[in-house]
C-alpha cells in the first residue's frame, strides 16, 4: 500500500510531498459496518486513503505528478540516462530526487534516489526505519544487512563501479543504473527485501498518461493472474468479468464476445484483417495476435443485432472498456492505479462509480488505491470524496507546483460542499481566463 511519494525538481515541481494518510483523526462511528471504506487499514492499524484526486487549472502541473511516477519507474527499469527533467524556470536545485514509502504486510519500506544529468548522487533503501544500504557520491557507500560471506563490501562497491556505471562526459565514470535494479536482476538471491521493493514499484504501480490505454494489456495480465501462462480459457474468463461490469454502467449492450486470431509473424504477409481490430505483435511467442470484439444489442423487435465494438460503439464506451480493464486488474491484485484525466470522454456519474469501486468492500478486497487527475468538478462532492481524498494543485514561479489536500484547510469538513468552495476560490487551483 502506498503511503507517501516525494518529488523534488521535476519539471514544474520544486518540492512536493504526496501523503496518502487518512488525515481526519478519529474514524467514523461504526465504520466497520459501512459498505464503503472511509480508509484502508493495514495490519498495524495505519490508515490510508483508497483514492486521491488532483484538481487544478490547466498548466498547473497535475500531469507532471503522473509523469513523475512514470519517470521514477523508468529509472528503476533502465537507469537515469535521458531521464533528467529539472525545473527550467527556477534553478533552485541542481539535482532531482524521488522518494517512495509503502507498506507490505507489517513492513514499511522507504526508497530514495537523487540524480542529475550525469550520475546518481544518492540511493538509499530503508526497511522499518533501518538502513539496508546507502550509496552516496560524496560520503561513500554503506551496506548493512546486504553484506554476506560471498558478497563483501568491496564486492558490492565493485558492482556499483563496474555494473551500474558508465562513462559520462569528459571520460568520468558515474553510476547511471540504480543498485536496486542491478541486484534484483543479476543477484536475486542476495537480499529478498531488495526484490520485494523492486517488484512493488514495477508491478504494483500502474501508471498511465491516458485513460484510453489498449484494453488487451491489462486483460492479458488478468488472464495470467494465478497462473504462469495466458490461456484462451483464462482470456475469455477475464473478458467476461470485465464486460459484465461494463454492462452495469447503464450501457445498452446485452452481451459481448471476444475472438482472438493468431498468425506466425513470418507468415503475415498478405493477411487481410477484417474490420477494426486490436492488433498486437507478441515478440515472446513470435505471433501476430488479432482481437475482434463484438457487442450485441436488441432491436425494436427484441432481436439481437451484432455491432463491431471498436467501430460502432461510442468513443466513450471504448474508453470505458479500457478503464475498466485497468480498474479490474488493480482491484484483483491490490495495485495502485495512477492515471491522468480519468474523466476524459466519460460521464461524471460513470467516473463516480469507477471511484466508488475502490471504496466498495465488495470490489476492493486487497487494499488497491486509485490516484488520478480530473477537471470534473461535478463529482467534487462529499458523497464522492472525503477531505483526505482531494488535492488542490497550484503553481507559482517561486514555489513551483504545489499540492494541498482539502484536509489541510481549516474548518473544512466532510459535510461541506467541496465544489462550491472550489468554485468560490477558497482552495485556489482555478484558472482566470479572459477574452
């Protein structure tokens, strides 16, 4: 479960702490009996929000928050090269940094990385307030529970110097790949905590800059949930679950079907694909996979009529299928879904239901979380959000992009009309257009 994410000197952001704690003090009376979560609770009784929304003017930096998560993940995957995006308007810092805190069971992890255009300056991993390792460009490196008989401090330092570094500018050797990444992939047996941290960041943080991501990506991940391979049977089971939920969103579809054709890549020349379809080159299986989705409606005589889903259903319905695939995957795995402009092309009442799925005890059984940006002030109401679940984004040259949750504003309670207060300028985060 994600508890905190800190960003320094990334695009419009100078210093930002995103706190996911439940910031309302006392829990609601008889909250255990409610159908919806007021908060998610860990085994050691720490409380965190199931969702966090960001509101603010255009160009205030909302998307940069989502991009920060994405760049952070990319650094863990491939390193810092071409991943340095400092604030161009306020050169307060000459480095960027990210810090993530999360819980797995009763264990609290904190991972910090600071870097510039050429090298990683600092990298630290902490478990339950105890350092596992600390790598510092100026102060030297320290290894605690990682040092073993066959992996001395000297050998670990050599891994950083040889396997995590490259020559960058003026033939200077600098660390460009996180130590965490190298140990996870090349020395998996060395420390299980390192593997757990990498896996959380890589697998549990689902980051997307659009709500129109192809449905088949999360669908295929759902199909292998609990198994080692994608089978046709699992694909159809997962698709049926998602389409069954889609029909609950007052979409006039009686049923849906998925047909997946597969062709060897070397034999695809001259193949004709009929109608709008989802086409994917699977390099692992060396196959071209083509998905055809049909939806079925009833005509005025009560007879079933076939529609090509991609071509004949609305753009909003196609996007809803994509979003539901992401939501369902996050809920099934207890992941953190981080999405820019969740409401794009979707009716506000549908967006509310998507949010409520993360608060509904029937759907969210594994402490999944939702983080998103939005301009849909229609849903900015206490019956959708609590004060801990709405962040207001503002920006100035001096402070960069800043975040303040409604819970940080004095005398604002869950009974207040958030939308009216926002529109009246109480929270800021508003544009001031004029023509």
